[in-house]
């Protein structure tokens, strides 16, 4: 799709082949080992069985000894091939799984914010890691089994035709019958597999929430509710697995019965040929060996239809996620940040309703209001992460926006890596280091942000936000969990670092900092008040830290 990386859309038609070609050496090693092992088992083994048995029956010790020695060498070589096959196959799985997981992670960051918020993190962990790993393992294993089965079928069938074309005719009936039977159940298994994968992700989502609620469960004795929730979540997943197992078992049972009838027909026919002296005893054993290799290969290949059907459901589900289109571009006016008649809802409940506001370059806006009045929702709209349900919004592109949002979240790694000192220009890096010292974080840059206290994490968020050059800065409760002595330092740093840009700060309390802002937007139940007259020249004067401006209050009714 346009705008996606070179490996995006990796699950479209023919894309698995392109992935395998990209890892050509591993693919060639796996295929070479698979073909060699199949030829030895499908053709050479039956032939040398005949030589050994005929050598015994016909008292030909030299033929017997050479054939027996060859069988020992082939068996040893086959075991060595099995070892290298396991190594090469696992390496191929690892390479493909890593590539698909990276694509799934990239797709996650293309999802709209509403889609991300509709599930707990456990759901997306399953989709980013579990599903690519499981799908890759199943696809590679199925491909290897199928390739091995095709080569065994071809080589063993050649030997069977060489030994007795009349008896080999039975195989012409076995193959089509088993393939027809497998096609009958393939679609049912594919549907059950796709359903089971979705239910598994939902189950992990619920389990993640239950694990996160550890303290509440212990304090309020909610183990009974946890048990009920887990049972409710597990039931549809287990039912999907049961339906898939039922369809697979029906196919396997029917195919085994059919193969038993075919085996009986071959044994009777071969016995008759031996009695008529049309086939030696060694040829009989060799034919039966070749027949079972052909029958097993046909059974294995026909059994791949239900497995491929199951994989089709897995691949389709993974493809829908990996091929997520890029998010809708956010248009920016470059002059004003503006919302006109904006309404935002969650589950059909209005969080913001008919909100109109603008923030010009160099303007500082304070947003206040009680809990639940949509302050954080407004922050996500201004940043451009959340689309509005009604009205018009004009916000700068994310590349020109910096923000500190709640809750705090950091990538694995130390604070220096999260801030991205290595990506900053020397001048910007020096300013970021000065700010880190100002915030008391200079000696914590080597630490994982997850190990910091809540107050230190808030400072780390502010450091990260102010390290980016932007036209719009949005801060959601930057002073929460901060001690009184440090609040003044943080507010001064924010005002100073954002000089000349748009600044929107959401605060609950801390009224002593209101004079740092040009205007105040209050979200709550108060009736909408007309905006005061535009600022005078005196209103726009600011001190070194941005204080001293005139603060005006604009009320907006919630709901």
C-alpha cells in the first residue's frame, strides 16, 4: 500500500515466497535437506530392502552384506540430516517470525487511537508477537511436510510402478478419494481457526486486565469475580477449538479407514502375485514398503488441506492486522489551532460537545475543569491522535507537535535512549541536558524510566516533550505527583522552552500558576460565556518566565 514499508503487505498473494527468497540460504538449506531425506526414504530404502531379502532367500551373501551396509549408511546419514534439518528450519522460523513481528509492531502504530484504546495491551501483545510466531511456525512446518510428502510420493510411486504396475493401480484410487475428503472439511476448519484466534486474543486481553488488578482483587476479595470472568472468556475460545478438533478428527478417522481397505487389497493382490511366482519375496516386501510410503504421503498431503485451511484463517487474520493502512493525515493551518463545533463521544456518550476554540502562535492556554469533563480527551484531539465525531478540527501535523499525555509510558531502554539524545542536534542535546539537570534527572539518564517514581516519570515525560522542537506543546497535568518545591521549576521550564509556540496546559488545581497563561478554557457544567475582547498590547507582555500576562476565563458546558 502506498506509504508503507517495503515489507508491508507481506501476507498478500505470493508474499510468503518473497519472504523465503529474501532468506535464500536458509530456505535452500531446508529444501535441500528435505528433498534428500525424502528420496532416501521414498526410493532407496525400499530398493535396498528388496536386495537384502532376496539375498537371504536366494542365498546371495555378497548382495545381502552390501545392501545391509548401505542401509546402515543411509540410516546414519538420514539421522544427521534430521539434526541439520531441525537447526535450519528453526533458524528460518526465527527469521520469518522476527520480520513479521516487526511488521505487526509497525502496523500497531498505524492504528487509530480509538482502536488502540478499545483493547488492553495484552490483546496487542498477542497480535504483535504470539500470532506472527505461531503462524510462521505453522506455515514453515506445513511447507516442509508438504515438500517432503511430494518427493516421497513421487519417488515411492516410481519404485511401486517399477515393481508392479498392476498393484500400483490401487494408488490411483486412494489419492483422489483422500484429497476429495480433505477438501470437504477445509473451509470449516479455516472458519473455526480464525474464530479461535480472535477469541484467544480476547482471552489474553481479559487475563491481562485481571493480572493488572492484583491489588484490588486482594484488597476487596474479588477472586470470585475473577473466576467468573475467566470462565466467561475461556468458554468461546474452547468451543472454537473443540469445533476445529471435531472437523479434523472426522477427516482423520475417515481417511484411516479408507487406507486400511486399500492396504488389505494390496496385500491380497501381492500375495497372489507371489504365489504365481510373478514377484519375489524381496519384491513383495519392497512393494509393501513403497506402497505404505505412497499411502502415508497421500495421507499426509491430504491432511495438509485441513491444516492449510486452518493456516488460511490465521494468515488472513494476521494479514488484516499487518496491512493496516497509514492513519489519516492531520491537516494543519500553520496559523491557528482551531476546533469548530467539535463533538467527541465514547460508546455513544458525549465527552466533548459543540466545542469551539482557537490557539494562535505564541499563545498560552490553560484548560481546567472537574474530572470527567473531557480535558484529556481534548488533549488527544489537539495532538491529532483522536478524530472528532462532529465538527471541524485543524491541528498541526504530529511532526510539529510535542506532548506529555497520561498515563506515562516509555519504551524499553534507559532514559537517555527514550529522550533520544543521539538523534538531537548538539545544540538541542545541550539544552536537553541542561533541562535534565534542572529537573533533577541528570544522574538518572542511565536508568530505565519504568524504575523511576511517579514524580520522576512525570519529569521524564516533560523532559522528553521539551526536547522536541514543535509548533504546539500540550501538557496533561504536568504538576501531578510533583513536590511543591519542584512545581515552580517545572512550570518555569515549560513556559521558557515553549516561548513563541502554542502552549496548552491542562491542570487541576495549582491556581497560583494561572497568571502564566493568556487565557483559560474551563470545561464543566457552567453555561457557555462569550469570549472577552482581543488582547491588548499590555496583555501580551511577559516576563522572563512568561508570567505577568492577563488571564481571561472561557467557560464551556460539558455534555
